[in-house]
C-alpha cells in the first residue's frame, strides 16, 4: 500500500491507470471527506469517483460515487456436491440457468411460479414511494440478471466442491432512482466550484439527502433480494439436475453501495464503489474475469481501507478499447478451460475478454492485508447477460 499525503489517497493497486489516480485525487480534495480515499487493487476510471474506491464522508453522500447500479454485488452458494458427483456434461443445465436468471437490457421475468411468488412477496413486504412506472419495472425485473458483466457460474473449489455464483444488481429501477438523485445533486451544486460535477454531494439534514438515502437503501435491499431469489431458483434447478445434494451455506454481498459506519470514533458514510465490506472475519466474494479464478474471502478489518477490499479483477481496457484491440479468436482461446460457456455469443462478449481486465492473481496479491482467501473457485460453466435486444449496446463505463 502506498500513500501520498499530498493527494489524500491511499493506493493498494500495483497496476493503476494514471487517469484513475488523477480522478481519485480530485475526490481526495473534497471538503466533506472523513479521511483519505482508499483505492483498491482493482481501481479504474469511472464516472465521478473511481471504480474500486472507498470514500468516507461526514454529513454528506456523493450520489455519483455510489453509482447507478445501486446494490450491485455477488452471491454464492456452497453445495455438498463433489466434482465426481456431477453429470459428465453441464451443457443441458444452461437452459435452466437462462430460465432461473433471465438476462438482457430491460428484460423482465417469466420465472417459475415459486420465484415469481417470492418476488411479489418481497415487494409487498418492502413498500416504496415509487412512481407507477418505476414500481412496474421493479416488479417485472426483480429476480433477473441484467446485462454487461453480470453473470451466473457453476464453479469448483480447490477441494473439488461445487458452488453456484451470481453477479447482479438493482436493475432498471435502481438505475433510474440513482440517476435522478445524481441530477438533483448536480443541480444543487450549480454555481459552486467543483472539479467534476459528478462529485456533487447531498448534505445530511436536507430533504434531498433524506430522499436519496431512502431510495438508495431500498435499492440496495432490492438488489440483495433479487440475487437471493435467483440463487434459490438456481439451487433448486441444479440440485434437481444432479439428482441430489444440499446447500451448505450462502454468501451475499454488495460491492456498489453506501452505509453509515463507525470509523475513528465517529459515524461516517462509507461509499464503496466497486469494493466490498471486509470487516474482520466477514465473508465476501471477489470474482475474476471470464475463465479465471474467483475467491471466497474473509475480511481482515484493515482500518486504513475502512475495512474494505476489491470487488473483482477491475478493467484494464474500456469496453470500446477491448472491442478494437482484442479478437474473438483470442477470447475463445482464453475460455478453452471452461467446459461450458456461451461460445455462440463470443462476438457479443468481446468487451468481457479476460485481457480487458487486470490479473486477478495480482489483485489478490495486492489485497494480502485486506482479506484472507478461504476458497479458490474455478469456472466450469459461465453464463453472461448478453441475451439483449440487438442495437442496445450502450453501457456506462462505471458498471461494476
């Protein structure tokens, strides 16, 4: 970990785009900070605040630093199934995955009645003051995967024990709510000197702050529930596919969120934009890129990082760069070690090429004082959220 007091940024990344550091330094000069910005090993340029940054603030929150996919995160289930107990081919299970976790931009759910019932029950138990259109979107998309880098995997750990792993967030409703509050913050900052308008904040005690916190916390709960609903359906289908087995445990964690925490003896708002909470002993999931290892970890409670750790490999190339500089043939070669994946979608997935991301091995090496590794997961089935309408490929660069 390197730290420059002049820039008010602590850096855990051994590989860091200079523009990402400059962006973090802009955040580090804000007057509302409770301490230095913590840049995780997977940090890269985002919108406003850097993806892979942890920002602690006093009496304020920066909506754009929290991001537009509120509550995006990971969930995993450890099963009591060994590799030798699985069918010779997992290919037929891909259809179950598509039904359990419908994917794509704007895609709603036609899930099994059990999953649909769980979604409706959650919405009834967690009412929100949403516009009619927002509530319709929330009801339609709860329990769906989304697009971009959201995924479902079947993995085996170092013991050859099976895991189900899923990455998703708050879908369309979270994006809409976040975007509106980001616009409000920018409007309130009109006339103020900000190095980046997307660093505009909302001040605690104001109606705008209160409205944002209500929507943000609801969206984070929505994302948590959405992952749980999909995972439950995946578990049911996978155990039926295998013919036996049970779930040993589950881990469900955000990596795009804000919450109030006690640090240095005072309550502060901690924003983790592409970072997970890593309190001492806390379980978390750090996924690699396609075809590489992912990790189940335990936090070390490092206070210099506000008890946080990275959320994944972190982009090395933007999506546009990846499409220009990398090839489908190279992508297919890198995925040769995964027994089942969407080879037919290699062209659509090119911006998810493993070489578009940092080395997860280096990210984990840089995280030695943030987490301890409990399990290493290798992919044997990988499903990405690419089944979206053609012509709708516009993605924000800070999706995490």
